[in-house]
């Protein structure tokens, strides 16, 4: 069932995220409809948390953690694909410009 608090199409986005992350073996990811993270309240290397039609991007944390940035899904997906194409071992560099200094 879909998250009643969600504002994004989580099942579709989760499937697309999984495809994009496939080349980055070993990284964990979670897409949550809201910050409650009912399906997976624990940490992941990348957690996308739906809010107002976009996603808060949490790096190495649970859905309730402070996000590094907030992006439209397509923008986040594009950055993840670039990380995969570059063979990066972690996702921090592709979101580094957004992380407060």
C-alpha cells in the first residue's frame, strides 16, 4: 500500500532508483513517502524522502535525518546515474555541492 502521507510515486521511483544504483554494488538505498520511514526506518547509504512532490536527500542516514539537499526525482536520478557511470564508490560527491559547508 502507498504511504498516506506521501506526495510522490514511491513504488515507481524506487524501481527506477534500483536500476540506476545497480552498477554501484554494495550501496544501500531507500525511498520513503515521508520522514516517518515506516517501511524502513533505519539508515541507508542514500535515502530519498518524499516531501511536497520532491525528495529530501539523506546521505548515510535514516528518513528522519537532516537532508543534504532537496531535489526533484529526475535531478537526483541523473546525479546517481552520473556517479554510476563514473564508478564512484560513494554518492557523497554527486551531492557535495548541495551539502552545507
